[in-house]
C-alpha cells in the first residue's frame, strides 16, 4: 500500500515537471530579424531561433522581400535591453 502511494506521488511529480518543461519550451524568446534593404528601408520579421535563419542565408542565392529580390551581404548580431536581434544587410 505504501509503495502504491509512493508510486502515485512520484508519477504526479513527474507529470507536473513534464508540463512545466513543455510550457517553458514553448515560451522561447523570439529573435527579431531586421532586414536592411539597399534603399535604406527596413523590414522586420521574427524567428524562434537563429539556427533557423543562418543556414538559409548562406544557402540561397537571392532573398525576396515585397516582390523584390536581393542578395545577402552581411549580418550583425545586436544585443540590447530588448534581447537579441540580427541585422541582415542586403544588396
């Protein structure tokens, strides 16, 4: 009987820990991508992680924003009070 109660308590604790972990995993901070266009205008988007965008920047020939195509020039990681941002310069 004691073992059954102990097993039930441990199962409940495990369930709560899994729920907390899943909630924290969903609340990942989004990273802002600031696209710096050649005409000096700016277009902003957000991604869940930088790992999503970096390989794409190096693997594609052109990037299309508002039906205009650009080429990747350089990127800069920016850290401020709002968190992380990635500035991507296009040509």
